[in-house]
C-alpha cells in the first residue's frame, strides 16, 4: 500500500483528525452491543452522513495486540512491521526508546539452588518492585560502554533499556528469553542466536549476574528473568510515508510510544478526554494529522464491564461536537481493535469505522454500530486502507497512471 | 488471478458483452448521485435481477487514470501492468503502436539563450501545432535506422513514435524527461538511465537537435521537450489469457488503443452510442467478447456538469433494450472509474457493476446506483475479479481441483 501511495502523495492545507476509541467494537449482551446500547446521538448522526464500514485490524480471526492494532490504522501492515515485546513493554512504561537501544522486559523471580521456584517472585507488591528497580538503577548505571535505563512496572514486572553508544547491526537483539516458562527449571542462558548478538548477550549475562548479586538477600525477588530482547523496528515515519506533520494526543505512555515509532510528535499530556480535545484545539494550526486516543473504553471492556464501557462511549459522544466544530477536512472515527465486554479482552472482530469528508456517499447507516456499519459504503476491509482513504478524502493523493 | 484462471479455461459458444460507462460512478449533489438522479428504468430493472456490487479499480483511495481503470476491468492487475505515459498519449492520438516502438509525448516550448522561457510555447493554437508537426514529419522521417511517426495533439502537445527495426532490450526506454518542469532552466539531457537505453537516448538527442534546427525561426514553438519515453508493456492478450476472441467498440482512439494493448480487434468506428450498438449487432456472430465503450458520461463528469452526465446515462438507458435483445449469455455493465461531477475529475470511489446471467441471485438491489449496489451479492471487490466472474457466468471456467 505504502509503495503504491508514495509517488502519488501531494501536500495541501487539509487537516485530518483520527479518533481512536480504543477497543470500541463489541458483541451483544441481551441482544445489543455496547455501541448499540449506548445513547450516542452525535456519533449516530455523523454515521448517517459519513462513509462507514468495518476494518479488519490484521486478518480475519486474528486478535491484535495494541501494537499491531495501531500500526494497521496508521497505514502500516502489521504483519510486515512487527514490534518486539521488549520495545512494547518499554513504551508502555513510558520509556523513550532510541535507535541504539535494545529493550528487554523483565520479571523478578525466586531462585533457590540454581532452580527457579517462582517465576513471578510471589507477585510482589508494586511498591516493593518499584523500590527494587530503583536500587538496580542506582547500582547498575552502566555495563561496559552500555548505559542502562530501568522502568518499574506492575507487581513483579519491569523493563530495561540497554543503550549502546552506537547503532547495532541487524539481528543484534537475537538473544533468547531466559525465562524457562516452568518452575522447577534453571534459568536459561542469554546465549547469542546470531554472531551480531554477542554484544547484547554479554551485557545481558552481566546484568543478570549483577542483579542477582544485589538482590540475593531478598526473600522472594532474588533473581531476574529477561524476555523479549528487541530493537526499534525500521518503520518509515508519517512524514516519509504520507508527507504529514502529525501529533499524537494520548494520555497513556504506550500509545504515545506507538505514535513515536511512526514519527509523530508525542507531547506528554494528562487528564480527561475533554483535556485531550482542548489540546487538539490548541495545536490545530500546527499539524496536518491528529491522532486522538480515547483509552478508557477499552479498559472497561477488558474488565468485562459492559455498562461502564457503554458509559465511556457516551462520554465521548457528548464531546464529539467540539471536534466537529473544528471542521476538519477529514474526520476518521474508529478503534484499534474490538474489546467486547463479553470476552473481557481484545478480539478479532472487525471494528466500526466512519470517515466524514465532502466526498462520501453517506446515507447508508442509521447509527454508529457494528451492525449498521456492515451496510456502509466501505464494506469490510483491511485496516491499512484507512490511511489511503483518509489521504484520498483530504485530496492528498494524485491520480495513478494516465 | 490470471495464473489461477488459465488452466481452468474452457471454450464454448457463449457471448460476453461488457459495457463500460466511462466514469459512471458519482457523488451526491443535493443528496443524490448522477445515477440516482437520472431516470433509468431499464438499468434499474436489470439491476434488480442481476448480481450487483462495486468494484475497486486499483486499491482503496487510489484514483485511476484511464489506463489502469480499463486494465483492471479487463482482468489485468493495474499495479503489475503499467502503461507508460508516452504509450498512452500515442494511443490517445490514434497512433498504432508496435512492439518495436518507443513512444514519447512532446511539448512545443520556447527556448532563449539555452533557457526554457515557456514550457508550453504560449499554448500555441492547435492549428499551428498541427502545421508544425506535419513539417517535422516531412523533414524527419528517419534518424539512422529508426523510423519516426508523429501525431499532432491539442495546443502545444504532440507525440512521436521511434520505430526501431527490431525489438529492443528490456529497459531500452529508460530515458529521462527533458522537460525541466520549471521555466528559467535549460532543458535536461536525454541521457540513458541504463546501458540498454543508449540507442533510444541517441535518437532522442538527434531528434531534439533536428527539431530545434527546423523550428528555430518560430516565434514561440522553437524547441521541443520530450517526456514519458516508454515501450509497449508485455501484456498477455485476451486470446492468451482468456481464450476469448474479442472486439472493442469505441469511438475514441484512446480506448481502442487500450483494447489493442490486450489484443482486441479495434476497428475504427465513429458516431453515437446508437451507432456503436448497431456495430455490436453487425459483428455479434464473429466474436466471443465485446467491449462497448460509452465515453460522454465521463466527459460531462470531468466538466462538472451534473445534469449533463445524468442525461448521458439516461441516453444509454434508452438504448439498453437493444443490447438485451441480443440476449448475451453474460452482460456486464460498469465503469472504469468514478468521475463525480462534484469533483470534476476521476476519483477513487468504487464503481457500480452489474452482471446479468442465468446464474445469479439477484433481488438485492432496487436500482442501479452506488448506494443500491452496496447491497448486492458481489460486495465491494477488486476490479480484476470482474473478468473471472464474467468467464464463470459464461461457463467458461472448469472446476479448480477435484
């Protein structure tokens, strides 16, 4: 898609706003989905005059994580551009990952006589984990010429960046997980899986040993297990791929991190969706493309809280007129994946999407919902097409061929 | 697609008629599209009993030129088979391009002291351009062993074929445009971009110099700029790909030219759509596949003349019973792309398509329009699938696998 689009890109003054209602797609409980249950007059009215459809985030039947979910709607094939687990964990914990970094996600664990007896160190309290991680950061600032940046997570989890002085060779992060996956086994060795991974492997080994030395007197968290060694993926930026100056408006570090992967500006912001929209208005003159992320809808879905999820959708609906007042040339509203409260987690179901511009048919859907969007002019289509449609509706794509 | 189809092809006596209403797809003005506004009882009745849907010419959001638009509905992937600008221009000006030709589109320009001061020679009148092009043809019939065939175009435009005595190597047409794109610059050199392009480059250089010598006393058109050097694409013919003996019924040279690229017979015909249908009847016994091209719908769309476009659609509707009277085994009616009057040009929007045969569901659409076709049994699908559907409905495809 990007190869096809690139020679066709032209710039203009149009504004594209993409609102991602995280996990908005759902499934019926008592006959109606979360969207169908919620009272959302503004979204419904907008759907009636928009191009509607459902996007398939990765492929039929495939449940996407947040990484692939967002890459898809940003126009990047999530099967081609894969984000390492260490990278995603680090982004989620608010670390700013650089090109020379290798990211690792870690667990505190309990080891006894060389055998892992608890892979999660009894799920130690987050507060204790935070204290231990600060200790590691204080005591292990460098290993050889590599800087280490730690970030505490929930319970037994944390992440660490190995910041090398210069960019590494391809495959340099090919170091296996040391987590043996089952208690009663010794930890595995971070032996290099490629010649170019020797450097990272050595640093990992030293890190594991130093950490054990520092933690050896802890009752439970006396060892660390390392997983998901990974470097930044090579992804063309939004500027390179689409000639768009873009900004992410997101309060959760993970989503700012994902947006940073594709080169969006990602200022740290806090607050409610209303605060996000205020921020959108303040920055409206300075960018071409705005990614506005609404997190809480997904959170309630993950908790299996059907009514709570519906209420969060209603909350957004009340704020929608503020976005419409900006009169963006193209407004896209969709989710990165479905999170049916019924399933208490992400799912594979296609996600409702609406595209508002002067160049749509409209008039095919009576509401913004999974079932109404099946009647729309966009049909059921791969998520990566959303960006080409947004660009086309913004008149930012020239004709293909003569 | 073609690779899948080829081993399944079987011949029979069926007739397939494909009517291309150029640029038929539109967008609403005052709530209704051109198709929805026009009074087309015959098309609507046919849609009610046909398989309907919308085809995507190239990809979501991509606006096709006439070349890619037609290749797609002829069953050729427009991303795989790309038609050079020189070739398309030559076809549009009615030149018959051969396999040993390199086609170039040219502008008359004004040069002064080695600097291009007007890239379009003041848009000289077509009549003057025609006279100059005839002079070039008279004076430059050959360069070395290469025959030159000129064709005048509108205003400052013309095309020239460099007819080599034998087929050229791959990449032999890789010669850059000499148009500097901006006035105030010298013309660029037609330096070869590959080893195999040296021959073409040399001829181009001699052509440019000879033309300048002949034109040097012209007030405005004293130089030529060359663009879009290209040879014929290697496209399997309709006979090779689909085992169909095919004919194009089109009054505009461009569309006959495109049909010739895929090996259709392309007799020169003139007149109205009614004349085209008369010609269809006269030749009905002699071919398996008939491509009938209706141009004027697109022309009015390009002019932004909504009512004019709707009137041209109505005009075709009145003639449709004459085609139905032939009782073709398969009748396909669609467009090569959308040309909404609202946009005054081609657009990316999916194009309504109907396929009439004894083997369809039907009963899903109440009219032939963009919105009604979203309800059809074909859904929204890539244009290249139209040909396999046409062949299947003509019972010309065997079972795949046992």
